[in-house]
C-alpha cells in the first residue's frame, strides 16, 4: 500500500483530502505545516507528498525545494494543492520541483487521479 503525506494547515481541508485518499486505498499520514512535514518525511518515508503552499513556519515552496534538493528524498513526487490558482502560481510551483499542481477548490477525481498516476510512475 502506498504511503502519502498530506501537508495542510487547514483542519477541514486536511481531513477532506485524507478521507479522499484513504477512500481510494492509500495509507495517509498528515502534517500541519512545513517544518512538521520535513520531520514526517524523515520518519515515515512517504511515496508521495500532497503539499499546501500557504502555511505557518515554512511555506510549501520551501518544503518542495528541500525535498527535491535532498538526494534521499528527491525522487518523492510532490503534488502542490493550493488556493493560489493563478497561472504564475502554477508556474512557480512547478519551478520549485513540484510534479503536479492542483488549484483549490478541486474535483475529488482530479486529486485522486493525479496522485494515483504519479504513484504508478
């Protein structure tokens, strides 16, 4: 079973994404900010990270850069999932190393489909 780390500071969004992914057969752990996310990645070694951008302590862009610049974690796919939905936001997210970018609000099938596709690669 694939392990997914959901990094989201909004409790409502975190629970919704977690329920969606668990419902599609994935093992999900959560973090509420970027610092906690990096700690969880070292401990849990997830197969994929779903990452919000606007968070306290450390934003999603910085978390993504740290994941992608570390040789032990650089191959973990990162799906940025943010309310920042402008074309520039998407461009900047991909520039930080994200493997996919999904704007909120999103369709549940879009998130699950993107996660499953990246896990198969």
